[in-house]
């Protein structure tokens, strides 16, 4: 797995097209950029999720976002912009990241 240092350049939470979740964009030290999405569910208005699946998926993305805010010492998603990150790549695709808590 490859790693690249960078910063969060954009952070949004809510509905994006058919998805509900967290959408992050990173600017990387090598001059490039990439994105990461943590999606709670596909199409929130879809009514055929099995027994509680819709609520469970929404709670997963909310818990992920809450933990990320805590790590980043932020109160709002908009405060994530500018936070330093280590972005993880596999086959040139962003597969994850971590907040560099040691430099906050």
C-alpha cells in the first residue's frame, strides 16, 4: 500500500446525488488530488431496504463522521478543511486515510 501526505481540501456531509454520507477531497503533497466517500446508503428514498438496514447504514456513516471529527479536534465537518492527512492508495485508487493527529 502506498501513502501520500496531504490536506483535506473539501469536506461535505449530506445528500450528494443519490448518496447520503461524507464526501472528502484531498490535495496531496505531490501536486495531485483525490477523493474519499463514506456512503451511508444508496438513494435514501428507496423503500425496499431489509429490516432496519437503512437506519443501520445511516448510523454507520454518522458514527464514522463523529469519530473523524473527534480525531481532528473539530466540531463541524467544515472545520476538517486544512487538516493534515496521510492518504492510502492501492493500485492508484484512494482506499483510506488517517488524520495526522500527531501534528494537530
